[in-house]
C-alpha cells in the first residue's frame, strides 16, 4: 500500500498572555514606523514630492506657531471629551454610537439658554444655567436608548445611531426658527456684542479653559473607572451580565446610570463648543467627532490616559493634512490617505499584541 503524508498545520495562531506595557508600546512603535515608510512610498508614487518635506510640513502645520498649537489643543480637547464620554458605555459593552447626536443636543440646549435668557440674567448665572441644560439634555438623550435596552433588550447600536439623525433634524429645525437674518439658514455669532454665555478667557487665551476642563475630566474618568465602586460594576457587567447578576449587581440600573454619565459628558462637550469655541450652533458643529471618538476609545483600550495619545495622533494627522494640502497644492484627500495608512497599521498591530503566530516544524510523519 502506498504511503501518504499527513498534512500538518505549519502555522498556529494562539492567544497571548498579558504583555508588559513596554512590549505593547514597542509593537505600536514598530507599526508606526512601518506606516511612515509606506506613507513615504505612497507620497513619492502619487505626487513625486520629497516625503521628508511632506512630513516636516505636517509637523509645522500642527506645532509651527503658538496659534497652531492652541488650535491643536482645542481640537484635541473636543475629540478627547467625546471619547471619554463613550468610554464607560463601551467598557460595559454598550455600543453607544450616538455621541454625535448627544453633543448636538447639548449644543442646542446651550444655544437656547444664550438666546432666550442671555439678556435677562448675569453672565455667571447664565453659564450655570447653560451647564445644567447641556449636561441634562445630553444625559436624557442618552438615557432613551439605555432604558429601552435595559427594559426590552433593544439593539443599542442601531438605536443610538438613529438618534443621531433625529438630533440633527431637531437642531436644524431650531436653527431655522432662530436664524439671523431671516432667510440666511444660520444663526450667526450669538451675543456678539455682550458676550453673554461666552466662556471667560484665561491669561488672554480663549481655549485654555476648554483644555483645563477636559484635563480635569480625563483625570476624573480615570479615577472613576479604576477605583470607584461604579467603575467596578461597569467592568463586571461588561465581562458578563450573568456574573454581574449573580454577585448582586442590578444590571439595568448600571446600564441606565452609565449611559446618563456618557450622555452628560457629551452634553458638556456641546457646551464647550458653543460657549468656548464657536459661539454659534450648526448641524455640523461636532464635525463627525462623535464617530472618530469611537475609534479613539477603542484604540486607547478604554484607558483615559492612553486615549490622550491616541487622540493627539489623530488630531496631529488632521492638522498636518490641512497644512500639506496648502503647501503642496494637494487636496485634503491626500492627507486623509496618509491618515488612513497610519490608522490601518495602528489598528492592525493590535492583532500582534493580543495574538502570536507559532510556526511548527515538520515532523515528517507518514501514514
């Protein structure tokens, strides 16, 4: 009888044990370097420009002047604020894709206070009312899908996604109601003469207070998730709802409470946009950061400290892309191509952090 060789698997993918932090960041560093090499090849192939000059221009676009640095920090604060808002929900395995809508509702609440109460109360009182309105509106908007999930088991991903469109249309309705001048389809700068409801400047910088608020929020969220009882309950519910119920955790209450916190922080972000940055409101004021925040939270492994660096990388790429588009006569899409390449490598390297490929030597057995 003829002998036949048994086919053996030469490659085997196995789950890694927990890597030490410096190995994790080493893998990410290698992925970042490889992505830059690919970006250089793509740059030379598509444009013929010197990739070193392109990368230098990107750095200048983000850090070249004091004003550029402050704009970068402001954009970082907004993106990080939304990412922090989504983190407790994601850690609980509640896929809150509605950050964009919750921010818009917070913006609407802040703008309503500025327009309707701005001339009737002192500015400090107005800002307090705006904080309460924005945070409350964001919390309520997020609790709607949370209650439906807790009581009837609805799909939170679709529910929160649809809530984004509802929030956008509600905001569009009120923009038409409040438009200045009539027929313009926009509100314009709110309280431009009195600055009622505007955040105060600190040391002559209008962005510093925004950055300080988000910095305090980052530290607070880290402590909340890592050391508080509620943070522990969020982790347990995220691991297994059955286990959480077994140890006496009221899962429905945790879901509703966590989404209220998530929405409240999104509402606070809306307040920062209206009172601290734009001083107006539009349907595009959030700039899609509600969806980018999902990526930041995931890439940061739901760790607020790590998320600072993840958000900084994305904001740096976005600011740099705008600069190279201007300096080299390229459109914004080319910068987005480079951003996509880097993100692809950074997301892909997570596979090598969590898994390892084992190569088996052929044993030469025959059957």
